[in-house]
């Protein structure tokens, strides 16, 4: 197992995340996304004086936005992993 394999989430991690958090309240989903980013992603702070713009790269899926970045990410994840 390579170092990358040990830190990369398993291929079904996106589907598992969506299944667990898609029905949660928006603020709860945001907390879950933040927690997953701490474990599997990267957070780069905004430079002072710049407009805050977020890019979420998590479980192989990227979404961007200002305050709506987490919502955009969850909507994209749900489209990729639909559950009936």
C-alpha cells in the first residue's frame, strides 16, 4: 500500500457520505463536510482583504462558491449518488 492509498478515502466514501448526511439539516451537513475536510481534504485560508471564496475538494468531487460552497458540493454529490 502506498502512502497515497493510506490517506485517500475509499472509492465508495462519497456514496457513504451522501447516504448518511443527505437528509440532515443544512447546518448539520455543513458540520459534517467540515469534519470530513479535516480528515480527508485541505483547507486554505483566504488572504486578508480578499473576498472569501471556497473550493471544496472532498471524496474526488470539487465544488466552489462563496457562502454556498458546501450546499453546492452536497447537491453535486447527491446528483452523483442518487438514492431512491
